[in-house]
């Protein structure tokens, strides 16, 4: 009985993470380029928040659940275990911290991160 309950809880948690991802991606699709840049660089969402996209306005709305879950799983593999510092670094440099890069902009960001 306990094993069945744990499996059910795990399924519900997975479904919640999927739905949260879906709603978040739909929300981001409704932002302007400027709003997306502001959020990516400074972590600020627009005030007031824009209205959600109407049903059918997002490319995600026309996709089947199987493909949406594949997209979510790929997103989880890429971003799921990343820290906010790693995500911030990637926004600034366009690559992950563990990827080698000797560009001056990357070295500057790495130095700044180690000094903090």
C-alpha cells in the first residue's frame, strides 16, 4: 500500500512540474523582446504582468501531449539541476561555466564570480 501511495505521489509531483513548465513557457511567449531581455539580465518581470495568451495563440497549444512532455523532459535535462549562478553565467556568456572559453568577456564574468 505504501509503495502504491509513493508511486502516486511521485506521478502527481511530476505532473505538477510539467504543468508549471507549460504555463511558464506560455507566459514567456507572451512577453515582448524587451521584457524578456529585462527578465534574463535582471530577473525583473514586467509590472503589471501581461495578460495570458488567449487559447490557441501559443504554438504549444497545437502540440500533442507526448511532444510537449518530450520538450519538458529535454528542458529538465538541460536546466533542471542548474544553480541560479550557473544560469546567470550562461545568460551573460551564452555557454555553461564548465565549457571552456577564453573570450575576454567570459574570463571577466568568471573572475567576478570568484571574487564574490
